[in-house]
C-alpha cells in the first residue's frame, strides 16, 4: 500500500519529517524517500530501498544534508519517489499512495502527445511520475490534480511540496486516508495518525474524498471542497492500520475489539483459550475473549528483532518461510488446550496452514481459527494490500473454481452471479467453501466475521466503505458526479 507524511513549520522541520515518515513503515516495504525545500538551497531529495534495511538505518546518517522548514516523506510499496518536477506550475516534488490500473494506456496517450518518461525503474513506468505529468497538463495544481482523478482507474492520494507550502489531495473516492495535524508553529499531514502524538501534533481533521488543501506553517487553505461519495478501504481497520491510528475519527484497535467481541458472542465453539496472531489479530482476540468468556493467552509470539515483516523477500517461498520464522509458538501454553486463534484474513492460506501444523506439533488439542473479515473472494483493484498477481492466488477462488468444475483455462473467470453465491453468508455454497478451507488448512474449525458485523464494528454506513474484496460491491469504476459532471 504505502503511506506518507508532510510537515511545514516556522522553524526547521527535518526531525519531524524523519520520525513522522518512519511511523508509516508498517504500510510498505520496498522504498522510502524524503525531500525538503529551502528558499536558498532549493529541493533536496534522497531515496533508498527498504527491502533489506529499516527506514531509520537508511536515512539517519544523511539527515544533516536536509535543510528547510517544509518537507514530505513516503514509504512506498511501488516505485522510487519523491519525484522532483520543473514545470509551468513551478518546481515541486510529489509523493503518492496509488494503484493505477490503466497506467500503460495513459502512458501511451502521453507519449503520443510527445511527452516523455525519465524515472524508469526495472523498465517499468514510475506511476508517481505519471501522476506528475498529468498534473502538469493543468493550468493550476487543482486542475492538474483533477486531471489525475479523471484519467486514472484505481486510486491516488498525493502530497505536493511546492515553494509555497504543501498541497495535500485525497483520492476522489477517499479510498486511502489523509489527516491534518497541528502544533504551535507547524502543520502536518499524514496517512497514519500514529505519527502525531510523539511529535506533539493534535489531529485537526481528516481530508474528505477529493478534497485538496494547501498547508502553510500558520494556515490550511481549502483549494477544493470534499466530494459527497466515499469508499474508504475497510481493510485499513482489518489489517493495514496501526492499532493507535484513527481513520474518519474511528480507532483501529477499537474496531478490532468490537468485531472480535461480536464474533465471540455468536460463537458456540467450546474452547479453553483464545490467542491473537500478531499483530493485527490481537485486538480481535481481546474482543473475542470478552465476548466468548474464555481467557486470552499469548500462545504464539512474534519475534520482532530480526523478523519484522513477512513479505519483504521478493521470492514467495522465502516470504512464507519468513512468515513462519517470525511466529514462535509457546508450547507451555498450547499443550492439551483447545485454542481459538484470531487472525485478520486468509489470502493464499499457505502461511496459516504452516502455522496450524506447528500449533499441533506443540501440543494443541484443537485449533479453531476465527477471521476478522469475510472470505476474500475478489482481488483489490484499488489498493495493493497483497502481492497477489491474480485472483486465483486466493484460496477461495481456487476452491470455487474446483467446486464449479471449471477447466484450468477457465479458472478465475467465474460469472459474477456465481461468485455472489459464495459471498453470501450462510448460503450452501458459502458453507461448502468455508468447510473446504478448514479441511485444506488442517483446522478443527474455521469461521469468518459476517460482513454486516464488520460494518457495524467500523460504525460507518455501508455505502461509504469499500468492501469490494468481500462482495465485489465497488467493482464498477465510478467518478463523482460533482467533479466529473456525469
């Protein structure tokens, strides 16, 4: 996915920029970048790979070269950024949190207009540079940003560091968050409110979908008002979000605990203890413990010093190994226990299958798994929250194709009406699919949260939350009527 942080102050901003960007590190694993602006020294940028090192270790030694009272930083799961641009709009730097599905089509259109791309990475289009080229086609920054919204299929939020403040623009359907913070003599803008407390910022408000603002050290100028439609990603609360972060004013850990409590109250399984799969399953397990009235125990622990992220290696087999290595079962607690394990989701199933085998090997009598969201049936076309290249990497889709008797060449292309039968909680097809997931993963039992309960735990209207990966409800690419005049 990715995350960004920007700040502008009456004094030097480099320390706030450095630590504020570091607090986005759980959102991406590939690259990071910082850029500052100083009226005398201009723009200064640095980009590093994070695939073998942490953000702080990559940037700490070069902080003294950054000067200025405004800057932006990014943790990226995609291309190298920030991009520095010299255009008729002035000189600026831009960072994005984006997934652009039609970037090749847009690139061909721009090349036909005699534009060119210079920021190539592994012979791939740099989508942040693509965004910059679209911005440059506008007479103003607002017009250029709206040009991005019109052209892209997917999502895009961005920060633009100009010589006159920081422009923040949230995706036109609000799929990813941007929050403004303030302290004496400074404003900041971030993907994660986790970045604010230790830097003494207080939350001012969330940007609305499609809203564009300019931050200066003493003010926030609204350049475009928010739009009415919203499709913020529900998976932020399920998985991506840090427990202390708030989106739309709704705390991630509270959502996970509410969700777990509701599932625990409904569950009729007989068990001795409940445990959360670290990290995002812990909040759900605490709620489940409260709802099901069984004790919470740390039967599996995450070894963070050297195994912080399970999806850092480029090789899938190695990623699976890292995922197993970082979780250490506690045999003293598992022995002879009927254990409920709470986790955020099941994607491919390989990681959970290996963990379950380890739990039994360490003495668990029964292993019941409870998942904090419905089964993932659709790949996400809006946010890159997995490294899956095809829907057929989802365990659900492989099972559905087999149950539907699809030929190998037809697998993954089931009609919408077929998939809907498997996404409807309690349908015969849904029950068969879930039972098969349990069998393949070696589970004593498995249950998923109901979609309506997840929505209830978040506390926003269903129509303002994207649940596409569960029910395909945001499948159609919609542009907001207020912005696009449809």
